C-alpha cells in the first residue's frame, strides 16, 4: 500500500470481539492502527500477536481525563485520525427492567454513551481543525427497535444513535459522525448475554471484519448522520 492510501485509524475496546478483529484486519491491510483497552495484560496480548504491532494504550473510555491524555499523545505521534471508531461497549443480563440492578443500568449507560462522548470530545477538535475525518459509533439493531429484557442496553444504543446524529448536525463540512449497527456477531458479548445457542449461528469476528473493515474504509463525509448497518453475511 502506498503512503497516500494508508489511513490512521483509532479504535476503542480492542482486547476482544469486534474491536480486536478490526485491529487485526486494518493492521493486515497496512493501515496505522491505534487502539485502547482497559486491562494491561489483555492489551499487551493483542499488541504482541500482531506484526507490525499497533499502537495500543491502557485507557478506560469512562475516564475522561485519561481519554484526553490519550488523545493528546495519539495526535502528537500520528496527527488526527482519519477514522475514529467508538467500539468499546458492554451489555447486561437479560431481565425485566425492574429486576436490573441500578449499578448495572448505570454502568451500561455510562460506558456505552458517556464513553463515546468522552472520546469524541477529545479527538474532534483536532479532526475539525484538520478539516476531515470520519467518526463511527458502534450502535445496534436494538438502537433502532426495542426488545424485551435489555432496557439499559436498548436505551444506551438509542442514545448512541441520537448522540451521533446530533453531533453530525454540529460538524463542519468534510467530517462525518455515523451510527453503525454491526449486525449480529459471535463475540463474548453475544455469548454472555444472548446465549450460547444463538452464538454458533452468527458470523465470527474475523469473518465480520473481512466485510466490516472495507465497509468502514469506504465511509465518507456524505454519510454524515446516516444510520448504517453492516450485514456480516454479505
Ligand atoms: N456482537 C454483536 O453482535 C454486536 C451487535 C450489536 C452491537 N454491538 C456493539 O459492538 C461493540 C463491540 O461489541 P463486542 O460484541 O465486540 O463486545 P465484547 O466482545 O464484549 O468486547 C467489548 C470490548 O470493549 C471493551 N471495553 C468495555 N468497556 C470498556 C471501557 N470502559 N473502556 C475501554 N474498553 C472497554 C472490552 O474490554 P475488556 O476486555 O476490558 O472488557 C472489549 O475489548 C459494542 O459497542 C457492542 O454494543 C455488538
């Protein structure tokens, strides 16, 4: 790949699942990949597994100060990213709303909504100053229709849709903020919260990334504010 084709891509939550699969695919394609995770050993395991190794940091997206410091470091080293992918997220046990502990409700809203907000707040000023860049916020099908027993997760992904569309309205020309539903993929999140029996029927993260990575690289400022979806089987 020529330098002109290489993209600088920042991804949150890279230790497992979709985030890790995207890091692996973008690295294999020759792009400059920057990521974060909250557990040292898990982050190091991803870094050691890849050649060239991506630039990975220990950052919890909930910690706004840590996110700001990470963004400054990344922009010093690599400039503002071409793509900023807010992937980090959590789900919760499937129970009626009134049986979900407040702590679990709060954790899902905090990580899934305030996390991407913290990351956008830290990176967008640099991207705006440069005049280009695409923000992709991982949403969900259940950010567009409700399902039973996942009130906090559904609410968080509706919020991701709304946040992304509102930020899209604020952005100047040349940039985009896009809520992206990844489809259904066989990750720990699916197995832990939606059941082992369902997981075997869905695409693996690696198979998903074969479709998702080129799809994301094809997004442009013309997609600003659009609710988009990846079909892993496509
Ligand atoms: N899998 C699906 O079918 C599906 C469908 C719709 C939407 N999504 C969305 O896609 C995204 C990725 O999901 P996934 O299935 O890959 O989930 P996953 O397998 O559970 O992986 C989630 C990743 O996010 C990281 N993370 C969680 N909280 C974090 C925090 N506060 N700071 C930094 N990193 C954090 C996790 O790191 P740790 O190792 O530290 O926990 C992990 O690397 C999520 O936003 C999810 O809601 C997934």
